[in-house]
C-alpha cells in the first residue's frame, strides 16, 4: 500500500475531528432529550475501530481509547497539544492508561504540554 501524502493525512484527520465533534454534540443533545434511555450503551464500535489502531497497539483499554478519540487525539504526537492534567480528566482514563501513555511519550522523546 502506498504511503499517504501529508496533505491527505491532514485532510483525513480534519474530517475525523469534525465527525468526532458532531458525535459529541449529538451525544450531548441525546442526553438532554432522553429521560429514561441510557445513551451510554449506544457506542458506534465500527467508528472507533477504524481510528484507534495506534492506541490499541499501545495496549490501552477501550474506554481510554474512546476518550482520546472523542477529544481529537488520534496518535501519540497529538498528546503534545494537551497537558497531562487534561488527559487525566478525560472519562475512561485510569491509572494504567496514564502510565502507558507517559511511558510511550518518554520512549518517543515527546512531552505533554505544560
């Protein structure tokens, strides 16, 4: 398979971020409108499976992967844009996920935003 150009990668990332933002807004409106329905059980697993290969290779649990993707973080280098405190506050981020992310950031010689 041929390597994608940087412009194509950037375009795809922008499309994924827009889709994630739309999903967050839709989920938020569903939560407000639903009185008895449990919207947390309705997760589009196919969507997450298509974009979470990087996080899955690191060994992150599904809730942590979904939290990172919903926040627009699709690869390790995207974590440079955010602080460690902000990542810790994401729903689904447990101590093991934080430990894995910090270790991988050190291996890649990257650091979180301060």
